[in-house]
C-alpha cells in the first residue's frame, strides 16, 4: 500500500523556544537596569531647567531694562532683579515665575549638584557680567555653558 502524503508540522522546536527564552533573559538582565535608573533623566532635566532659568534671566533683563542676577548654588538656582536703573546695585527683588506668584527658583533633585557655585548678572542689554565664558556641571555629566559677550546659553 502506498504511503500517504508526508505531514509537515508547523511550529517551533523545543530547542528554538529555549534559545529564544535565553536570549530574552540576557537582554532583560542587561537592558532593564539601565532603563530603570532615573539618575540620568533627573540630571538631564535639571540641566534643561538651569538653561531655561539663565535664558529667562537674560530676556527679562532686556525687557525690564534692568540688571537681573542669577545665583547658582549647589542645590538651587535663584533669579533676582536690581530695581534701580544704575548698574551694580543690589539685586534685592525676587523674580516671579511666569504665571505664578512664586519666586523663580530651580531646586535641583536629590543627588544632582551644580558645580561650581557662582553668580551671573545680565545687564540691560542681556550681556553677562562678568564678561567671561562660564561653564557649570550638573550631576557630573551634564554641562551648561554661558558664552561671553552674547550671553548665549547652551
């Protein structure tokens, strides 16, 4: 009697399934811890906020025709205004956040420090004082740069 048509079974062999599970396990063991770490995201977000604060201070100095001071500490950044028209006076007036009555302060997340601490003044033309390029590092990995002369923040 002739043999019937050969059957072809579809599907995966046990070896193929085990191999796929092993590869998926290795990838999960390597990738998941990297995705779960929030430190890099916090540091990057803090750098973005510091850059935004510096840009806002510069724009405000030009629009108000007054000096704006930026105090950069290890754990926070604060913006204040010189209420007098003469340069070099005390920056004694807190700047408010847009759309809020809160003082403009950027509080850095825990574990993210700004180095070195310092201060910058933007004159009425938006130029930084002192007129030198400056650089700050956040969390050891993100850099904020302020260009001399123009006050360009990057």
